[in-house]
């Protein structure tokens, strides 16, 4: 009779130990899950900033070359992208995050015209053509989705 009682005590102690381990492990898992979401948002903002900077840099390069200069470049857009707008000299990427919408603005030395960039509203790889426009009213650069 004594052996049966010992086996029951061991299994009860084992259940108590497993319970304490779960009590400590579950908050740790929830914390790490929250940190992963923040890290993913930071990566999305960095990708958008890189794409905006690259687009402004290409606009300047093509604008300074002038004439019939053009380049087609591949851009990877982040998952939280809500839209791209071009107005005047500015390229604006709108990225959604848990703290609200963030605008990433890069400026070019040239007046920018865009075509089709408003259609980019989700993550993926896109080809964008940057070309110089003939000088008729100031140096201008056209950015269009291919």
C-alpha cells in the first residue's frame, strides 16, 4: 500500500513543477511575440526609407544626365506600405505601424512627375522607370510604374 501512495505523490509533484514552468514560460512567450511585431515594423520602415532614398537618388542622377536618360530599377516594397505620393520635389511613402501612420519623405533636386505609383499599396517587388523629360519649363523627371 505504501508504494501506491508514493507513486501518487511523485505524479502530483511533477504536475506542480510543470505548472510553475508554464506559469513562467507563457509571459516570456507573450513578451517575445510582442518584440517580434515591433522588429517587423522597424524593418518595414527601414525598407520604405531605403526605397524612397533610392528613388530620390535615381531621380537626381537621371535629372543631371538629362536628354533621353532613363533607368528601370527593381524596388522591394514593405508589407505595411499604404501608398506612395509624388508632389513637386518630394517623394512620400506612407507606412502603417502600431503607433500610427508614418510618412517617409525624400526630396529630389528636380520637379517630379509620377505615373502609376498610386497603384503600389501592398508589399512586393515592383519595377519603376525613372526618366528625364525634355527641358521645356525647367528640368523634370518622370517616375512611372512598369
